[in-house]
């Protein structure tokens, strides 16, 4: 869901539930994302692209592949991002530019 500027997110505290990492849709990648993630995984950019990306539905960008259950393939069993320090800009923008329904941390902020 698109973010609303009316919500004060200063009290947002992630619960590490992984809902945002299971949200349907593409995680679009920038060139900077590809460079950072490749370095984190110790892969060449070409190897990273071949192993971990697909052409996005808009056919203008690459996006991360999903796991078989639809979650981000970098979401660990502990609901933590395995590439957190190099996570894509789109992920860094959560919850400021987009929101995931069912996020308990967002629900807490909404109920304050």
C-alpha cells in the first residue's frame, strides 16, 4: 500500500515479523543496489544478476527473485534479512514510502 504522509512514524519499531518481505510484488533494483548486494555476496555483478534477479514486470528494471513461497529469497528462517546492510533502496524505504498491511509495528503506530 502507498504510504500516507499523515502518520507519524517516529515511534516505528520493527518487530522483525517479515511481513514486508513477504508482501506481493517486485523488489526493483537500482544499479547501486546491484553493486552493493553483489559485493556483500562476494559475487560479480553479472553472477549476481544471473543467480538472483529477473526482469521486472515493467520490463525496464531487474527485480529480486522470490523464494518458492513468494517471500524475498534473502529473508532468513529467523525473519531477518540476510543482506540487511546492502538491502535494496525499496526495502530501506519501508515504511516511509510504502506500507504492508498486517505489519504489527505499523498497527502500533496507528493506534498511538
